[in-house]
C-alpha cells in the first residue's frame, strides 16, 4: 500500500486494528459461551471479514488499478 501511495492506508490499518479487537471479543465469547459457538461465532466472523473485504480491500484494489500497479 505504501509502495503505490494508497491514500487511505491509515484508515485501512485502523480497520485491521478494529478487526483484531472485534476478533478478541468473539474469542472471549467463544471460550465462555457454548451457545455462542454453535449459533453465532461463524456468522459474526464471516460478517466481519466480508465487510472488511467489501469496503476496505476493494478500495485498495480500485486504487491499484487506477495507478496501474501489477
């Protein structure tokens, strides 16, 4: 990202930090609540990752195409 001067790099890095915090919350629930494991863990994790890909990673991909980075 730095190599191609991605303008939203700080936002993207911040998003990764927030994802890590959310993941730690999921893991906390995962370790203490059997119902959460069965009903929600996979869904919550998928939503978090898909949201990041759709919003953040797609911005980076679009930028890379714009600056013709391969």
